[in-house]
C-alpha cells in the first residue's frame, strides 16, 4: 500500500484540464462581402476594395492636415481657406462667381458656403457685390487683403503640394483627376440609394431604374407600395 506521503503527493497533482483551441484554430467564418460587382472582386474577395476604401480614408486625413496647415499659416481654418482660394481661382476663368457657383465647385450646400463667406466678409478678405443683372444674387470677389494672404502663402504652398503629389506622373495625375470626378458622381448616387433604402431591409425595396442601371441588381421581392426616391444629395467634405 502506498504510504501517506505518496497519497498526499498524488492528491497535490493538478488534474488534467481540456484546453480550448486557440481562436485562430477554430472554424473560420468569412465576413459578408461589402461589394458584389465582379469588377471589384479579386479572387472572389473584397479585400482589395477594403484596401482602397481605407486607403482613401488615410489619404483624405493627411490631405485635410495639409489643408489645415495652409490655412493656419494665414490665420484661417481649413474651410475658410478653401472657400477663399476657390473664389480667387474661379475668378480667373469666370467673371461672375456666386455663392452657388462656389458651392457647386466644392460640392457643398449653398447655405454652408453663405455662412463661410459671411465670415470672410467680416474679416475683410472678400467682398460681396450686388449683381447688376439680378438683385437677388451677389457676386464674390477676393479683397486686396485676401489676395495678399494667398500671395504670402503661395511659396510654401507650392513646395508642400509638389511633395504631396510628387509620386504622380502627368498621365497618372490626369487619370486620377478623371477617376475622382467619376467617384464623386457615383457617390452622389450611392447617397441617394442609401437614403432611399432608409431603415428597411434592402431585399424588400424595389430599386429605382436609374440606380439599377448603375450596376445594382433588382430585388426579387417587391412591396405593394413603393416609395419615391428622394432628391439628389451632394456629398460634403
């Protein structure tokens, strides 16, 4: 018979426990696809699409930091600088620069641009002049003080912009410009579709013809009453 010491030693030994398999060894459940267009699926995966989306987030965050740096150098915030320089550059090619024209150029609402331009007027950086052809409209013009600030910024601005976009050839630059404009147009349609869906399951809502033509598939199940698509909405920066 084993002595008392052996019994105590046996009792002190830890019992074997069943160890759970590590997370990476468990059955892998793939995430649902975030895109369905064959052109955007590489090897039936949306991994490259996610890389693109997250890469755009990364670029836009850095570009916003560059814009904020340009603005801070002349005592403005980012959107004030953007509106000021947009008025200045639009005036080179167009004789009549209005609030709506700036809003269209920047893909912003007219009400938002009006708020920003009012701040620039108070700081003496732009003028709002009555339109001789339509008293309801005003023309925007960069004041001498505003032009002086932009001229002061330009030497540093050129060097920073040259570095930020220095990786592009002329061909790539023109291609990027064209693709960006296409993406803005497609994004406007996506915003309309998202608003149209609302909170209802997508499979229960009939897709408008104009959006279905953009590469979306029509759902098979249709409700008895369809909702009208909302008016176009512009993306804001």
